[in-house]
């Protein structure tokens, strides 16, 4: 409705004209002030300007392009109806977008008489993006089109502690290999999205004091990758991009979602009102360093004691099992034991779920999400972890907050990070400002 404002203005003005003719001498006043005559000539213009500020309509090719990103075929007449702009303006902007390759013809619409009108739609295959999900011990990369469809991907073990030089050098090497596998030239690369396992200042793309990433503090990740591959580079915390990937691909109709990663560390990504929330410095969702209610004094690598990560992460569960004589060194070992039916490992994972649930119960009261998605390596242990989380969250949170709350395992099969990195990179190059800059 807001986009039809321009088309409605003449009709509204015509309807209001008799009212203003009958109110020629009307006055209004405010507390403590003398009444003044209404400026009839200016009132309508001011009100319409105020409405336009609240609900702006597309004013350029870049903003009009946003209407096409859903992939639905449209005619020029469709866009003219939605935006209220003239047919000639729409035609000129569509022609520019067609020339860019980002929009392509898609056949003809049904005719109501005369020649059938041509339709066109977003062409996500016009360019590709490189999506990079880096964890403490793994790297997963994918080349996707602009709609997030994976064209080629690769995963391998890494050590993030090897530092930015070695790790990002390998990212460049793998990125070029994946472009070749997808049969796309480097020139087709539009942008790169990267997730890192630590706090990131999103505006600069630099990690800030990451506890498990020695040598990465203030590393110029966008500069290192951008200078080599010559495209924009977007960097964020790995849990943020996982939340974005899970939301876009699996829970698009949900406006309030909390994604919790349980692996070497524990963190959360927050989707509120349909958008990712990073906080003032990009550290929103760092639940791994919240003290567990009634927790132990086990030291955490952040310098505090009793943090959630210190008592419920993959390494923490493995340490607890080792103390009870069960051979385990990391989260992968814990998952393997649970899948093999080890009762002690299953008990430890469920108890870790209860500890996580104690912290998430507070998050539910604060954020009131509709869905909590549990992902990460330890979540691969199955229902034991999620059962422990549900047990405490539903018991400790208010009924109103949990009335329709779902707590579910990740549905993306380990791909949440690369799917979110792809969405972040594509959103940047497909923004209204970026499209206007591209076709200028």
C-alpha cells in the first residue's frame, strides 16, 4: 500500500478539497498559545511529506531492484502499479537493469487483449560470491550464486591458531579452486563473506581480542582477502552468520529467532524483527561467557570462572568425561561416544544441555524468541543435548514466553555458516546503493 502513495495523491487531494472549503475559517491552538488559522495550502503537502518519510517508495533503479529480488516474474506495468511511477520511468530503469545482467527476460505474461507483455526477473546467476565459515578447527567454503544456491563447496580441518597469514592464504587458494570447479571466472566474483570464531567489529571486519585466535587481534581480514581477490569482503562472528543462514533458508517466516552454537565455544546469534542484531560493538549474543547459575569455579579462557563455555562446551564435556575415566579429548570424541551408546557420555551431554538451558531461560525472558535453534558440533550428539536444554528452559521461563516456543536442532546439516556468509555478501552487493553505483 505504501508504494502506491504516489498514485493515490491526486485522488486523496480531490476527496479532501470539499472538507477544506468548508473549513476556511477553522483555527487550532496549543496549550498556552493563541489559536492560529490553519494553513490549508501547506497542510496537505506537509502531511503527504510526513507519510512519505514513514513509507518511502522506490525512487531509483537500485531501490526498484529490491522489489525483484524475490525472483517473481513481473511486467513493466506491474512495477508501475506497485511504485506509482510513470511507465516511461519504469521502462528506462528496467532497461538499465537488463543491461547489467542482474535482471533477465523470463517470457511473456498472459494477455488480456493485444500483444502479451514481456516479463523479467532477478537473475541470480549473473555473479557469484565466496562464502567462508572458519571455526577453531575447521574451514568450510562455498561458491554460491546471488540467491545462495551452492555451486561448489569444500570442507577441511584447519587450526585457526596458525594465524591470519596461513589461514587466509589457504582460503584464497581454496576459493580459486572452487571457482574453477563451478566453472566461473574470477571476474564473476562479486564479494566474499567470512565468519570468524571470535568477536568481530563488523564495520571494519577486524577481530577484537578473540580468545581462541592467537595472532588475529585487529587483523585486517577484509584488506588481506580484498587485496588478493579484488572484491568487497564482509566479516562477522561465525555464530551471527550461522543465525543468518539458518533463518534465511529454514525459518524465513519467523521474525524472532535465537541460534545457539555449541562446539569448541558457545555463542548465540540473534534475529529480532527479522534482522540480525549485533549490538553496539558487535558482541551481542556472547552467551558462552555468562556465569552459569550455581555453576562451578572451573576457569574459562576469558579469564573468569564458571562461564557457560567452561562447563558445557565440547572440550568441557570431554574434560569431565576424562575425569571419570572415559577417554575423550574434544567435542568430536564426545559425539562419537554418544552415538556409540556410551551411557556416561550421554549423561554428560544431557547435563551440559541443562546448564545451557539455565542461561537460555534468561535469554528467553529477555528476547522472547519464537524459535531457538541449536547447532554446532556437540549438537550432532542428537536429542540428549536438546532434551536437557528444553527441560530447564520450559521449567524456568514464564509460560507466556514459552507458550509457542520451539527448541529445535539445526536443519542446515552443517551449512548454516556458509549459507549465512553467502547471504551477508550478496546483501551487500545487491543493496540499493550498490546497484545504483554499479549502473551509474
